[in-house]
C-alpha cells in the first residue's frame, strides 16, 4: 500500500510495523506485573506473559505483532456487539432501560442500582450489559447462537466459538451477576427469565477471539457504522457516534477518564486482558495481555495503546 500522511507524519507499511515492534519491546517489563482475573477460575489459569496487538486500517491493511492470532476470552468486549444489536433493534427506546453516564463504581457494583431504581448507569457495566442481553433475548429464539453468528460475521471468522469451560466457570461462580439480574427483574427491567438472560450474557462473555478478529470486528465503528470492507451497515452514522461516545466515557471500567487522558481513543476492555479501540475514519486496534491493573484493564494493554497514540501522534483529539 502507498504511504499515508496523517497529522503531518508519513506512514509506510514499515513504519506501522516498526511502531508495533517498539511497543512490544517497551511493554515487556509490565507483563509480569498485572493480575489475571482469577475471580473467574478458568481465567486464572491463563499465561500472563502473552502479548499480542493488531491494527486494521479502514483501507484493509493489517499490521500485527506477538500473540495476535492466539485466542483469548473477550469477556466485556463482547458487550459492544450486543449493544450494537440492541441499539439497532430498539433505537432510542433502549435508553429508557439503560443510562449513558459513567458509573464511577466497580463494574459489578450493586449499590448504585438500588439508588437508581434498577436502571443501570450505562450498557458496559455488568448490570447494563445484562439489560442489553435481555433486549436481545426478547427478540430471538436462540439469542446466543444468533449473537455468535453476528460476531463471526463482524470478525470475518467462521470458526469463532465460546469456551465451554469459561462459560461453565462463569455460570457456576457468577452469583453477583445473578444478583444484579434478579434485582433488576424486581424493578421490571428484565423481561425474559433470569436464567435465559444470564446464559446469553455468560455465553457472549465466554467467546474467544484473537487480536486480528477483534480489529476486524471493530472496523464498522471506525467507519461510521458501516464495515468498510464488506460494505455492510450495522449502525447509522449517528448511532455509531453515540456508541463511540459511550466507549470513550464508559468503556474501560471506572478508569475511563484515565484511559481517555492517556490513550485518547474510544475503546472497550475485558477482564480477559483484551482491549479494542478505534480512531474514526482511520483504524481499529486491539491488544491482548492477560495481566490486569486494579480497575480490571490490561496493564500492558493500556500502556501499549498509550504508546501507539504517542508514537504515531494520532488520536481522536
Ligand atoms: N463475564 C464477566 C463478568 O460478568 C465480564 C467482566 C468483564 O470483562 O468486565 O464478571
């Protein structure tokens, strides 16, 4: 591909690749310092020394490094795909059931829900994603398989599947999520059976993708809701703007302010150690390193994205 000039800098294929190489080297000392998400027992077994990254430009060019093709548990990153579906079905009616403000609380907190009458602050905290899952469960006979097919299409990978051990592990130990769902049902904000909604929620969190899959799957958000390669539209430009705004303000747990400050991209993290982010009109990027910081974001992953926007001089700002 020809060189591109962005923000007064010229990028060749070699320069994208050497930026990724420098990042990999610079984050190496951080890999051992994070903690894996042992509260989901199956995730506690993942090797902390993994690191992968992939960048997909909207012209289709792909640059990748390290363990970019190793599958990992996407966890909360999948909430972006369920939100996309629910938003495209319910349109602005969705916001009657889930808010759009940062929560400032841990992602699995119960306290705020009681104060706010069972309406979760935003669709990315667990309670919000459970409401979103309910919206999908109400619309499809086999919602989990429907979502898996949808995510396969976005990622352009027909082989994506869920990790049954992670699914069972979450189902067995996800008492807090069950509490959130029952609590919201008591306010009428869950319509399907709680067990069915949780199966969908745990199911989509247990999907395994790799960095290349994720950078494909986020590309429509970098291109105003339409996948630039397949040409398929998943959200209107206005909806994509809104979803990206939610990613910036609520996508990285209660460290979203710090993430925006350091990284300058809308992104979503998951406790499996993945983070996917975008720059509208330009690219999607994903990173995976399983060791987490105290907020639940990948320690080396956040640093890698910060280095990417610093070294390239490209961010949304
Ligand atoms: N399935 C995880 C949970 O419900 C998702 C957590 C996350 O990645 O934020 O606890």
